[in-house]
C-alpha cells in the first residue's frame, strides 16, 4: 500500500485488516514501494497516483514489466482523488491497472480486492469477448490471436450468439455479417436496441464502401474484412474495447464541465447580488476579479481594475489619523488564515470621497493546501458607525445639558485616582448641589427646572478650565474634576463657580430667582480613597456646606470630624441597603409591664435589630441615625409593620394572647402620603385587629410634623389603632402641644426616669408628666426602668406601665412563648429570674 498521506493510509490499512487481510506492507513514497517489490513478498498493489518521487502509473508499469520477483499479473488498484472518474479509469486500463476507486468510495476497497483475488484464481480478470462466427477456422484464428488479451466465448449462429450476449453482456462482440438463420446485421440491431453503447466489430468478406458505410451507420464500432492479419485484428479490437470507455469518459467530463459552469454562474450571480464588495487577487496582490458592489464603492470598473495591484484600487486609511493601513494581502499570506482588518477604516473612492468600511481578508487555497490568492470582502458601515457614535455619546453624556453623565464622570475619576496613586499627581474633586432648586422647580414646573439646569451648565463651563471635566451627576447635582490642580487653586475655582451663580438671575414667566450653590471639595492625593470613598466624602463635604448655611464651600481634611461622622453614616447607608437585600434584619421585643393593676394579655414593643456581614448583632444606635438622615426610615417602618403583622398571622396563639403591640414610626413616615396608603392597605387586609396595634411617635417628630401627625393619628385611631407619644418631656413645649395630639399613652422620657432616685428635679418631672397624663385620660409608661427601687417608686407614683432592662431584656420575637396573664403581684426579683 503506497500513500504519502499517513492518515489516509492508516484508514485503509485498518479497513483491510478488519476484512481479514493479515500482512499489509506500507510505503509512503516510490522508493519504499520499489524496495518492497524487490523483496518479492507482494501479492497485490494498492496505490495513490501522486506518490512524491514516482507516480501510480509508472509504478504499475514496473510491476507489469516483470522485472521484479513478483507476479506481473498481480491485482493493481488505484484509489485516489479525481476530477474525472472515467478518464482516470481509461488511463488505468492503458497501464493495465485492474481497478480504479475514487476517494469518495474508499469503503469499497476491501470488497474490490477480495473480488480481484477470487477472479484471478478463476481467470476472470480480463475483458470478455463474444465471437459470433459460423466458420470454425476463423474462430480458432481469433482465439489464438486474442486469447492473451480477452476471455473468449464463441457462438456458431446469430440466434445462439444473441442469447449468449443477453446472458453475459460481454465487453466486446466480434460479429460475422453472414450467419445461418439470423444474420449479423439483425443481431447487431437487437444488441444495440438493448445496449446502445455496446462495442461491436463486424467481420465481413465484402469490404466495399457501401457495406462499410451501412455497417457503421447501423451502429457498429468498427469492421474488419476477412481474411485479416493478426496485428490488424488486435488493433481493431483494442480500439473497439476502448470506445465505450471513451464515450463514458467524454459524457462524464462534459457533465462535470457543465456542472462547473453552472456552479461558476451561480457564484457570479451570488457575487453580483450580495451587498458586500468582493475583490480577489493572486499571491502578488494583482486583482483577478471584482464584483459590482466593489466597483461602485471603489469607483473602478471590472475591466479597469483587473490586472492592477490591489493598493491602486483599494485605498484604505485610518479614520482618525488618515494614514495608510497595512497591506491586507501581505498580512493574510503571512498569517495563513482569515483576518479582520481595523475597525476604523475608511475606503477612499476614486473621486476622493470617503466611506466607512468593515473588511476581512481570507486566503484562497488549492486542494493541495497551497495558497494561490486572497479574497477581500468589505461593506459600507457608514450609517452603523454614525449610530455607534450616537449611542456612545448618549451612553456617556447627559441628554438635558450635554455634559458628561455620572457613569463617564466616575470612569474619569477612577483614572485620576489611579494616576494620583501611581504618580503622586494632584487632582481635586468638587461636588456641587444647587441651593433652593426644589423651590423653583415646584413653583414653576419641570420645564423651568430643565431650562435652569441647562443655563447653570453653561455658566459653570465658562468658569472651569478647558481641560477640566464638568458633569451632571443627577438632579441638581454637578461634579467637577480639576486635573493637576492644588487644593488652593481648586478652592479659587470653586469659589469662582459659586460667585458666578450668585451673580446670575434666572427669569421664568416674569418671576426672578436668585441662585446659590453648596460645594464640597476633596483633594485626590496619593493616600486618598477609592471611587466610592471619594464620592462619599465629596457628598459629605457638600452636605456640611449646606448645613453651615448654604451657598458656601467646605473643603475636606483628613482630620475633619464632622465629615468623618457624616462619612460614617453614609457607609452605614450602603450596609443597611445590603442588609435589606440579604434579609439580615430581625425583630426583637421588650415587655411593657403593668405595675398598677393587672392587664389581660401581653403588652410589648417590637424593636428592629440588624446582623452584620459576619452574623453579629448590631445595636440600633449604630445604623438608625443614617437611616433617619438618608430617607430610609419609611422603608424600615414598612418592613417592621409588614414583618410584625405577618408574624402574628403565622403565630395565631400569640395574636390571641396579645393585648397591645407597640411599633415605632419615624417622623419621615408621618409626612409621607404613600406611607399612609401603605398602612391603610395592610391593616385592611391583615387578620390582626387594629385595636391590638399601638404606634409610637416621638414627641420631636410629632411637633415637627404637627399637622400631618394629627391627621395620621386621627385617621388610624378611627380604624381602632392606639397611639403612644414617645420620649415625652424631651421637648421645650411638650405640654403646650399635648392637648392637640389625640394619643392614648405617654411614654415618659427615660432620661428623667433613670436618675430620679438621686435627682429630685427628675422625680418632680416624672410625677408631673404622670399626673398631667392621667388628668387628660392617658395611660403613662416609664422607660429606662433598670432596678427594683425605680419600679417601686414608679408604682407609688401611680405610673401605669414600666419598661426597661430591669423588667425585660429585648429578645428575638421568633423565640417568644405564650406567657399568659401577668399578675399584679409579680416582683422585680421574679422578673429578673425569669429573664434570659
């Protein structure tokens, strides 16, 4: 087996081994094949046509020449890739090759080889010849001359000959014209009616032009006049046996040419129809074809472009630098694979106009794998590139002011922070918040607000340096990045911005508005912060500028206590938000004990607690200030109400035992109409009776939002809810506002309760609050009750309830058990013993 292709050779060896062939000699070239033939151990030859230093044709001639110690008549098979199977078969016969197998039918090899060995044993490996002749002497002459070339069968009459042919369909028929019974011309007619391509040689004693013409016109492949010479007979029969091969080969070749022409026509129609420009070149870059789209995009017609170098027709530059791009043919041939060229290319039309394109180039390879050229495909992306630019602009700019947006601002800030850390460069971040913008926006509407923001952007742009970054960060907030700028210079720039806005007057609908701005300034030093820290500190500095009276600048310093406090609160905001997302909030409860008369059922206050990222419990004093300052209080109040009511629904035995459950509300919730709707909705659909819910409102929150507090209390008292005024006595005007607030309980501020054993003023305050409350028909609750002496003093004063660590330590609500009625005689010692 002779194959240079190792993979194919191994496939064929495996197939033959599976078919039972035990000894298979392999060669990868002609020299190795000759060495194997010289060994005399070969019974059959299977070869490709191209075998490096030889070819299959000449190797077969060496075998047939009988120069090697092998059987010169051994089976020889050619298995190869061929464009014309029939031509290859004809050539194979010329070289006395026994079988030709195209690559696509390589699976037939084992069966073909087995069949050839069997035929060789029976002598059937030669073409078959049928001689129909009534003269025995002529038959003997034919047999003597043609026996080495053919397997010969004979018939003495036309009828017998036709029957023999119909049974075996011989490769060649040698037919006498004059036969007893059915004559030769009739036999010829019958044979060709059944097989028009059958090769038939007519033998005749009449060699006249008329007879010869009639026989050939009747379909004979050839004729021979009797008596004939041996050489003449061999030549006529050899030509005739090849006639059918030729006819088949020509038809097959014509069919393949036609198929190739159809394929070529389809390819040309496709190239003309697609929306891409296509140019093909040879390996030197000379253009071989160019489709209509490429003609239109380059300005060169096909007749002009073909034969020119690619760079004369396809001129491409970078859209930013307008420098010539690299030669696509050279790059493709160097890399040996398809490559996509630059994404910012412009094609220069013959007239000088420019078109944005996207292009790829791929090698064209012959069947052998050799690169014979390249194909360049490109299309117009002008509109797509314009769209991308618009989308890119929109992604990085604020649509209202045209300034860069927060996302792009943060990207640039990150770059400056990195530069500051790596190179020690000085940069400054300024955070600006317009003063009283909401007043103007609410007064004149959003259109006026939008107009003002655009004018403010223009004013600030006129003040900052050209290379500085100005962005709208959202709402009425702006940011400035001052690159390579000292803190002193940055403060001057910030003050110039502030002054320019102060000097400006905004007019809308005949209304005149003065502007102001609060500015937080943060230096970006090498020791500085990450992106989140820098923005938080700038926001905190801006907030302090507002708190200090607005329309001023606050510069951050590392030892700035107020900013650090503010910054710490801002850190808690993000932690609180993550805790909500990760469900790390839980409810605790603390008993409110009746101390002057028994009460049926349990009375306690629910309290919120938070687990930190490590699962440790966080006291509320750490996170509640940030919750209040950064408008998260209403969100937390909603969570507490929803979770508490759901817990009672899930624990009906606790609900049955419940007398009152106190829930704290923030001042922000009292002023939130959406929160009012939420409470109404949830109380309407819960199974918890509203008269078992007591909302606690701090005195400060109630007085700050007096009208809204009164409306809230009135609304939900009508549904049955109770209300307690928490931390009563802490305000300057507690008693003055008390009569306007329709509450049910007064919770005496614990600051008075905890020290009243030692402080007579505190004792008088507690006694007075208790008496006023009773006079108004209210129950009183003392907070911060931490020992037995306080409890006994409060009992003697007539305070109704006590709450504090001396009564009950806050515990998880989920662990609460039904305790039954709390007896009036329960002592502080007993309470302490029962507390966990």
